[in-house]
C-alpha cells in the first residue's frame, strides 16, 4: 500500500500566495508519490479543461500521481444560492478525467430534520443524476461516511455506506472510508474493523486523520473534526490496529491517504500592538511544513510496515 497526502493540507499556503508547483514539490519531497487532489470551485471556472490538462502535466513532472480527488464541499440537497450542484459535480468529473484522477469524493447532502429514509432516497436520486457524467468521463464517484447522533446525516457505519452504494446500484460508485468521521459516531459495541469488513470490495479510498472522538456534556453532544495527525495528542482515540487489520483482511488496494491539516494556520483572534494588527506567528513557513510532514510519511510507513502492507 502506497502512502498519500491530500493537497488540502497545503490550502493555507496557496491562499498566502505560495505557487502550486512549489507547494506540491514540498509534498513530494516529504516522500509522498501519491496525492489526493482537492478540486476547489475556483478550479472549475474559466478554461478549466485546459487547466486540468496542465494539472496532469504538472503532477507528472513532479513524480506525483493523483490517485483520488475531492470535489467542492457543497451540500447537494441544500446548496448555496446560485449554485447548481449537478453542473459543479459534472464539471468536477470532467476535470478529473483530464487531470488523470480516476476517482473523486462527492459528499452526500442533508436537510435539517430529514429521516434516515429521506436522507437515503434524496441522496440516491442525486447520485444517480450524476451517472451520465461519470460514465462519459470514466471516473468513479466515492461516497464518504459522515454523520453522528447530532447531525441529519446517516452514513454512520460501513453497513450504512455499503447500503447507500448498493442502492445507487452502479459500478462507478464506491466508498471512501474516513476514519476520523467514523470516530465521531460509535456505539459502545461498534468498531471500525466491522465497518471496513462490511464495505469489503467497495472500499476504494481512505481519509486518515485523528481526533478525540465522540464525547458528551450533560445536555449536549460535542465533537471536533480535528484532522490532526495520529499520535499527536493524548486525547486522540482512534484504534489504528483494528483499522490496519481490517484493511489487510479485505485486501484493500488503494492508498493510505492522510487528510491532515498539520501544521495549520492559527486562528487565535486579533492582536493589536501599537495600533497595528500583528500576525507574525499565524503560520509556519513552508520549509517547516515539509519537515513536519516528512515525519508524517515516516509515521505512515511505520504503521503500514507493522502489518506488512507498505509499498515504496
């Protein structure tokens, strides 16, 4: 199994003006040869087909392969005003074909208060509307697990996600299992091993990151989708032994893809000194990002080698 990293981990640097080639080179220099390509709404404007071809050429020149992608995170059942999700996601599938991305995550949607069956029926209908674009471009749509007791989303377990894929009923649909999202919903007798086994041959991609899981206050559910690195907090609660053993047992053939934000841009409020806003330490330089994430690569290698799964 090869190691991969999501390009979303570089988003803040790109927003600060770092060139895309420079940012992706830093990712490659960490050791990663595979990337989960974030496809933003901005990338689908203008001559996006030409841009997609240039993206494929850039990745190849850096020795990177985009083994999966991530579509813009619009809620297709309750989109922002003026957004046509069918158009956006159809363009995403076209971009993926031209950029050489074989599969892409398109999140499910929800409406506040929808029942489980409403959630399933509405999402199945929307996903089926994307079948012509998926077939035309030969790109697999990955449905990702999301939801917990406090959300109107119902893809809590591998069984739920498998049901959604089976009910869509098309070979160009598969699963992306997000281990961090799964950690936000967990009954006392549940585990990720069983969920991954339930997905079986439908599991095509991973989002690997860490968080403190599901915890409660007296009247309220709390969670933080931290997207931090495994082993980086004493409060982290994922069991990676059950995850790696499950991947081995189902013969998973995708990448071990980190979807981490590490180190991240800090949002600590506004500090004004001598009449001026000061944010000197808001972000670490890209050189330190690379050092941190070189260790993440080594960590991933350690985890995979422990189960005989590492591939150079």
